């Protein structure tokens, strides 16, 4: 199964800039690049921070942009999103019984699980009792399927002080469920605006750059967190029986290329 993961698009109303760039224009470039290079993908997942301020105008721009995307898409919420406004513009996006934007996508022996980690009034991620109970059921129903977990907030420290303090708070609860069911093969998150990867108590994970701006790779953080205008990218995920391959496609890269004949 081939999945495109896009994250942290931070759309703003038309004509406005964010950190000196136009996130809408950049997102449209991203969609065009995906359409050109990965039309064979099975699904596109956008893991949150769909807008910068959670306003209706930006969600309507998102809806208009997605008309150009040739792939089916699933949308997750991030800390910059507003659930009621999102649901008013995207009423058909799957939600659970409590109104959280959560769902699954099954394909053969594979199950993708999409988590809603948005908590009003804070930028940190949360999984309340209702959301944890839902996840418990989804993992239980998956049985022997290979599960791939998508969320906005990663539940673990990445040695990035600027982002670690607003990660998912229910790390221990999530770990309990992952260990109990034993079928989560990989975890994919957004939020940190950086490419990173590793393992979390034995479960592999990956995070993805944003499409407009990044967070500087600052391990000390002696001052304020710094926004970086490093090249934007999205992830190309190849989910196989033998394992997982993650590529980062820098869709605005204009580096000179040279043929190589060995």
C-alpha cells in the first residue's frame, strides 16, 4: 500500500502571508507535485494543522484546493485547528460517536487508524478517556491486521525542547494499548515540522516536514523557538509485508541534477 502523508499546511485566508510565504500557494504546489509523481498512491493523509487560525475561510480554501488532488484524502486535526468550524465545512469527514475526527481505513490485511489529538485551549495533544476507548476498540477489531497509526501529535520526546513540551500527554496510556494489542507496526505524526524517525518502546515512528515552514533543529533552546524556512516536503510511505519505507519528497526543490552512468 502506498500512502502520501502531508502535514502542517497552516492555510491562511487568500492573499495573506505566514512567515513571509504564502501557505496556500505552497500547498497547491504540493498537490500538483503529488498528482504528477504519485498518482498511483492509494491514499493521502494530511495529519493536522490544516489551518493556522482555525477560521472558516481557510477551511473553505482547503476544500477548494483538495478538488485538485487526484487521490482520496483523510484529514486529521492539529492544535491550530478548530473542530466545530472544521466539521461545518467538512461534514462528511468520518467522526466517532463523540464527534472526534477519528476513523479507520481497511485494505486487505492492513488497517490505518486516524487519531484526533486536538484539545481546545491548549497546543499540547490529548487523548481523553473516550478517545482512548475508541482506539482500544479499533485495535481490538483489527485483530491480526497490520495497524499503522496516524496522529498530529507524537507521544514521545524527540529531543526538541521547542516541541516536546506540547507533545501528546497520554504517552503512558497509549503505550499500554500498543503493547496490549501488539499489532501497531508503525506510527506517523506531524506537529514538529521536521523529518525524524526512530523507535518508541520498539515501535517505529516517523514525523514529516510542513509545507510552509519548519521548526529549527535546536537541541539547546536557550532562547525562543525559531521558525526555519528550510525546504518543505511530504512523505511517501510504502507499507509492505516485509516492512515500511519512508521517503521525503521535497516538492519545491530546484537543485541542479546530473545524469550518472556508473
